[in-house]
C-alpha cells in the first residue's frame, strides 16, 4: 500500500505528458513560424513565446484553445492528439497580422 500515494502523485504528470515539444514565437505581432507541422496522433507541448512588449493571445477555435501571453513572456499549451489536418490560430489583439496554422501530418 505504500506505493499507492506515489502512484497518485505521478498521475497528474502522466496526464500532461507530451510526445514532443514545439515553439511558436510572437515578434512584431506575427507568429513565427506561421505554419507549424506536427505529427498526427501525438500529444504535443507547445511553447508560445511573446517577444513583443505588448500582450497577445493565442486563439484557435478548432483546437479549442484561448490563452493570453503577457509581453516578453512565455506560456505552455498542451494540444492533441490531433487528426491529420490544418488547425488555424490567430492573435486576438492583432488579428490582421498574427495568424498561423498548425498542420498535423
């Protein structure tokens, strides 16, 4: 029975474990890269780094994600596993320029 508490501590980590890490950078109100290719069927850890002094938002209706990234900071978003396809995202504060797509292959 002593191992039961240890297993309970490991469960939350397993839920958020990702198969791979990817990074998006926000610079001059643009996402870089604008198209990010990830493997289909795998959970990913997406780091979004905002290098602008103003806040931006990572928003994607197909991915069901909406997160504000403060200026000069970074957030982590867990996504997937995704079916093969294209998943657009945008920055809600600069929609004209902050646009991109995650492509799952």
